[in-house]
C-alpha cells in the first residue's frame, strides 16, 4: 500500500470560542506506551487519544466526490491526548456523571457527562 502526499494550500483554522460546548466522544484510541519529558526527566507512560465532535459548533468544508466539489456543513472535531490512568491526580478520574471524590462530576480537564 502506498501513500501519496502533496502540498496544498491550508485554510487558516479558526480558534474554538472559549466556554462550555456539548461534545460527543467519537473515538478513543489506545496509543500504547509513549515516551514523555517532564522537568527534564524522561519517562514512559500509557497514553490514550480522545476525539470529540462538538455538536453545537459547525463549519463549512469542501468535499470532493467523483471530481465534483461541494460545500457541506459539519460539526467541528477536537482531540486530546491524556495519560491512561485513574490515579488520584488523573485527569480522567472525574469524567463521569458523579465524581468519586464527591464533587460535581467535572474533572480538572472540564469534561463532564450530562445527567
């Protein structure tokens, strides 16, 4: 299998406005053990990538199908990589509807499940 790459003009990405947005987790990828550097120390950590579709924010994209280009409106998508851990300081620990530490269910990362 081959992969052909070409340089294209890239449209400038619009930043996502600050605030809370409804999002749906559409992809969870186990990245395996990855090397990271923190405070000039190298360590290996299990990582995951979470991809979210922001259902309340859309943008117009060009789709080429059978040589014909059409514009379609689609939800924006964002991804984040986190350490795969549920330890005491984990950013994934309080992502559910109720927090194990007795909080609101919103972790430091701001991800919260709807009731």
